């Protein structure tokens, strides 16, 4: 266990966490970033087209730039899983699978986790045709027929990306869909994409690998042959660590923060997709902004405590 006590430990290394780090460095805060995946979910995005200053950029490339910027300013980033966070007399003890660390403040930039459909066959075929990351796995489905399940922008961008590899992409959405107009136009103009409305996905079938998906529609139950199922039905906040600290969540399990990004637990701040901040507008730009605000709030409180 390290003996030093950091001013602040940032848990999470996505846009909010790295944004926090950049501002923590500018405020001369002695800090540590801990995250199991540098860049968070953004690295899975094939193209980002709404980050100011970049007309279009792969998510992985953008996050590499974030990481380079943070490290250039002196950030220490530890790639590890945080198992527990405990309150201590001096602040907080953060335990990872590698080491224990101490800090006076915490910024929780915990991000989101892919939501499962919880249907039969889903868990059985993970890595055998079921995927939650089109960017990661699209190349394994070259010249194959695949299905994307979902009705939001993540499903739309996954379907568009998959057309670069797959023979055909069927986008199955429940009741209705809501895509950004730009994505909707691309989908409608892409001959490789077919859209099917359903009332419920029932299950995923196969032997060693996925062979079909079963769903209910207005015409009754249907079984569609497919070699891959990409699930894009949303995300859930990764808040287990926050809950163990006694941080208050709203009824959708998002961390409640005030305008300074403070939680109800003293010296614990939160930023990014995991919070109720920014009117729950879950974008890279708002995550970075919340991270900057959180770092500034920690700085101001530390400065006041020194007076």
C-alpha cells in the first residue's frame, strides 16, 4: 500500500475522468486516475462527429488524444479495477486488484455499462455471436448476416458501421426508434440495412454459435436466421462503488450531484454519464465539462481548507 495521500483520486478513465485529470493538473492538484479501460466506452465508437474541433474521428483515437493530453500535464494513470472505496480518518482508501491508495477527495467518473436484454441464450452466446461492441467485433462478421437490437443512436451507428463488413444488417427495434436525423438518413439510404419493428425479443438460439434470434411482432412470433446479434439497448450507471460509500442515487440509479458536482457524501464528487448533471445529456462534451467542474470544486475546497 502506498504511504502518500493524494489530494484527489479520480475513479474512471473515460472522458469525465481524463477531463477531471487535465483540470486537476492545471490546478496543481496531486492526483491519481484509476480506470479499468482507458477511454471508457468511447473507444468502442467507430466515429465521433460531435466533438468540437474534429469533423469525424474514431473514438479510440480521440481517447488516445485525451490520455496523451492528461499525461503531458503530469497525470499518473493506473489501469486497474477498483474493488472497494472506504472512508478513513484522513479521507479515502481506494483498493484495486493491484494496490491500495489514499486520498483526501474523490471524483467518481464511473461511466456506464452495457445493458443486457436478459433473454434466453444471451449469456450463453457471448463471444459466440452475441456482442455489445460493434466496433470491437465487426471484423469477425465479414460477409455474414447480422442483427442489431436497439432503437437509439448507439444502435444506428452500430448498424452503419457493421455494413462495412457484414453482408446484411437487420436492425430490430422495439415499438419505435429515435435516431439523430443524420443517422436516420444514412440508414434509410443504405441498401444493406433492413429495419424490423418488434414488440419483444424473446431469445437467441444456436448450437455452438448463434444461428437465429426470436422475437414477437404484430404478425406473431418470428425466428430470423442470423450469425451475429449486436445488443444496443442502452446502458446503466456503474454505481456499486458509490452505493457502498452511501452516495445518494435517483430512481434511475444515477448519482445525484449539485452544481459543483458534489454528492451528499463530504469530499466526494462525481462527473460524467453516471450523474444527474447536465440535464442527463450524455455526451462527451458534457462529461468533460462535469469533470472540469469537479476538479475546480476540489481545488477551491482544498484552498479554503488551507486558509
